[in-house]
C-alpha cells in the first residue's frame, strides 16, 4: 500500500513539474525600471506604462514588426480631401474586456448591459479626453494637427469642437487642419487608444489606476499589479482582433537598480530587456539586439556664468571638439540634441547641423571672447559623472590643442544625483548632461525659453522666445520651418553642444523571439513573442 502511494505521489510530482514547465514556456519575464502608477492610456507618461498600455489596448492602427502601419481596432480606412480627412471603419471583432474584479469592484455603477463592442464613439471620447487641458495628457501636442485641437489646447475653444466625429457605431471621421504624413503613426500610440465613456465614468476618476478600473480591448489584459514588485498581463481569450497573442503572459518586474538588468538577462532571470548601448556591447552574438536612440548626451552651458554668458566663448568651446574624438571615445556622434524618431513624429522638420570642427576658427572666437570680457585667461569646470570622466579627458585634449593653455578647463566628477542637483540649481559652468527627446515641440524647445521653470541653461533671448511661441499656433508646414529655426538658433547661440546619442537596446536571449519595437521602448509589442 505504501509503495503504491509512493509511486502515485512520484507520478503526481512529475506531472506537476511537467505542467509548470509547459506553463513557463508560455511566459516571458521582462524588466522595467519603475513602477507604473496608471495605465490610463490618455495620461500614462512613462516608457514602462506606455509599453504595457500598448499591449492591453488596441488603437485604430498599430505598428507591424517591419515598422509598417497595420490594422488594429480599425479594419480599414481611407484618406481623402488631400490628406485632411481620415475615415476609419471599426472592426466588429474589436471588443471590450474587463475582469470579474472590475464587475465586483464597480458594482451597480457598471450597467449589466454594457456594450462590449468597441465603437467609433469610444475613439471620439478618447481623443477628446486627450486634448482636453483638464486631462493634462503628456503627449497631447501630438494631436494638435486635428481640426480645432490647437485652440482647445490653448483654452480658446471647447473640447466638443475637436475635428473627430463618430458617423455611426463603426465609422469614425477625423479632420486635420493640414495634411500630415505621420498622423497614422500618432494614432498607433497609447494616447489614441479607445476609452469606453460609461466604464470611465463608473470609475469615479480612478480609471487605469487598478485592475478593477481598467476596461481594455487589446491582445492582453491586466491580471496582476503588485506595487513595487511586478505587473502581469495575460492573454485575452476573448480577443478576436488582428494580432492574437502567442504567449500566455508577460511578467514585468520592477528593477530600481537598472545596472543589475544586464546580468539578470545573461543569467536567464529575464528572457529580454532594455539596456544602454554600453551594456549591450557586453552581450555575445547569440543575443539579438535592436537599438533605438532615446536621448542625447550633451555639453550644456550655464549662460548666467560671468564668462559663459559670452556667446563667442561658448562657440569656441563647441567648435573645438573633433568628431573623431567623439566617435572613438563615445561610440557615436550626435548631430542634434533631438533624436531622429522624435524629429520624425514632430513633422520630420529639417535638421540643422550643430557645430563644425575648426581649430583656427575656435581660437579666433576665443580671442574675441577675451576682448569682450576684458580678460587674458579663463578657468572653467565641466561637471560629469564618473563613467564619463575618461572619455571627456580626450575632449579636454582637443580643447587644449585648439584653445591653448590660457583656457583651462578641468573636470569635476560627482554622482548622478549630485550632478542633477548642481544643474537644476545653476551651480555649474559646463555640464555633461543627458537631454531627453520628446515628441513634443514645446518640451524640446520650450525648456530654453526665458521664463521656463526647467531652463537648465538659464538662456534668455527674446527672439528665441518668439520663435517658440509661434510654433504653438502655426500650421504643420510652418511648424516644421519654425522648429528648424529654433534648433538653429540654439546652435548659433551655442547654448547646447550635442555629443553622443543614448541608445536603448532591446536585448533578446536565445530562449525568446518575436518581441519588437518601433522607435522607442514605449512602443514595444509582445503579441508575436514566443518562448523557443
């Protein structure tokens, strides 16, 4: 009898372990750097939150694995009137899903007969929410090309006048102020995900905050949110859309110390994850790597400094850095402080070249600065973190060779926290600092406006302020020209000197495939992902 029980238990254990193994084969574990406060797609403002929202909601369209626009909640669309009118046909297969947790949590606030079909009205409501100043959507400027959006964002017109209209349950019309070749790409972002107005109102202002306050229509849905630890999204068995998931679940584990992520990917804790380009170089060839620029490392100047207030001096320092030095010691050269992807989404405005390396011109500029400042020598410091101390020493050699010994530039090494504090308080001469890129003209250029709260360079220039102000009210074509003008102005005034791009690299181990991204980590898709 005991022998029979022992055999039975052994078989049971083997079966259990086998089942766990099969189940784990259907899961992917993925690191994120921060907890996600909300999964409301209209207001989510961090990369991890956008990534998760992107996979639990279907927008009208989405990016395919080759970067092409493919159908999502809309099964088809047409563009008419010279690119001004977009008409979408919502798929009958696009449906809402919410958990029993939501049903029980919202109780009588949620009607029993809530329409499970995603309708054109859901998109109309969502897009109007996104441009409503009260929503304070982080990417609202991306929708400024829609008819009347600019005036709504500026508080000059009511939200109801937005050029978005549900023509029927399944037909949506969007009218633009001027044609925009990137508009479909904007509609693929979480910002443009649908929102069921009845469910939204039932949450009492807590939409997206917890599992019971989420109603989604994507290939996955939220099944666990453990604050400070992990977030799990699971395959939606009710999803009938165009991109059914192959995985059972994706587990997003929060890593407060991102420096540990590379080793955790290598030891198999995670099947994939994002690392910077320096860490990516340490992975063997068996790992697939997809890189995208997310920010730019720059030298920024404190224009309130008694010496660096002189434009000629800033130009001398900026033009005496060799491109070969940057390429060799920083890995790549940045021609702009705005990444290519952000530039594209801002209308693909013409890039202005930043600085041309010219030792002779740099020295002449230095002499002119000395005349203006009535000095014969100068001492400056560059504040940086330890990891860039050695690469910056090679730039210092360029400065010494071009500018001579009368211009003494030394390094001041500090922690990342100390560097942030120094820059924000204006307690620096020059800083080697990371400048993030946004798909928002006001965020990219507005930080250098005279009265901007986060004007780290303390730059003050009325002409520049006027250019940035004009961007807000211009048409798409004029906006592109003004963005180019604003960028050129900052380089002409030598306010910021781009050095090298920061690449987010999606590293995928041998056990997984099918994860893909478009432009940034925020646009990472998991529906095609599988465990091998």
